[in-house]
C-alpha cells in the first residue's frame, strides 16, 4: 500500500512480508529515498494490507489479511 502514514504529506510504503509474518513500513524522506523499514508482527503468512482509519482518531490504521492463519490483524496507528 502507498499512503501517508506520518502526516508529513509524503507517500510512504507498507508491504506484507509473508516469509517473516510481519509487515514493513518505509517512511518517505522526500528526497527519493526511504528510511530503514520498521517491522510489525502479524498473523501467519500476511498476504495483503489496507490502510484506513478504523477507530475514527484521524490517523491511518493498517489492516492485514493473514492467509496462513485465516485471520485479520489490525494495527492502530503504527
């Protein structure tokens, strides 16, 4: 997913890492590069991510579909 995660108006990247059961958030520096990834644990074999404000706090939350565990992970404003 490509979305502004940290309110700086620069598009950041969120990817599912199926092999390590994590997602990675890469923050855009604005100069054509990204900061070192930050990883967050998910369920087994995360397959896809979506970003939406699920708790109405005006901050992006990350929703992860975990194929291996047939679950959904919700990461509130990572």
